[in-house]
């Protein structure tokens, strides 16, 4: 039994027993909120319990570190779609303590790529195409600074509506405690 088979056989039962009925909602967030947070395993359910949000309440965008690294990348596009098409009126950026991205060393990532069979020449080709992989894999030193930076990117994006509050918070992945870093009502 592979993991995929496990998932598919569970899913068959889930659907046939109509377990989905507990989750029926619409694509519009009832709390008119979009959250950008980290893909960390500890936040899968904890973030929602700790913020009192459930299925149907919010749009959720996740990546490694809750980082907006590119003004015209897919994270920023998702935030804009959430605001303009899906009725989100506030943005929360929620980073967390002990984030994998705070410890990322790009040298180590590149070393592991090579150990898994990615050729040095491929890395050279990417480098000479003008892409700095060290920068691309770079994490952050302090999660608060990273959250502030992401809030700033969203708040001052040329396509973001000026009346959208953008808040920044840091969550403790053990206790779920939230610390406010940026109050979007005041900025
Ligand atoms: Zn993280």
C-alpha cells in the first residue's frame, strides 16, 4: 500500500459516506479575509484553531516562510485575486517562530541538489541566464523583519487597493499565540 493508495482509498469512503457535508460552503470568505502563511506542518490545523477560522471563513495562501519575494509572482497575484475577485477586504501575513526558512542556508540547498543528481552544468546555465540561486533560496534572519517586509510589499504594491488593511503577525507553532508586528489599521 503506497501513500497515494492510502489517500485514494480513504477518499472513496469519505465521499461515499458524504463526510464532505460538514464542509459545505462557498468560494467567498465569510470573514472577508485573506491569510498568507507558512506551509509548516504544525500550522495545518493549529493556525485555524488559534485564529477561530474554519472552512469557508478565509482564503489561505501558503508558501515556505509566508514570504512575498516577488511583486509579480504567484503569491502577489493570489492576494490581488482574493481582494478584487473573491471579496477579501483585509490581509493577514502570519509568519511563525522556528520557521524552516529562518535557518535556510542556500549553500546547503545547492549542495543537496547536486547530491540528488542535479548537474553542476545545470546550475551554471541557470547562473548565466541571470538567476542568482543563492538569493532565490535565501531565507530570513528574523521572522518579524520578514513579516514586515512582506506586509510592506503587499501594502505598497502598485495594484493593491489603498483601502485594504494589511496586518503582520507572528504565531508560536507550539502554543498558537499570536504577536502583532504590524497593525494594518494604523499604517
Ligand atoms: Zn515556516
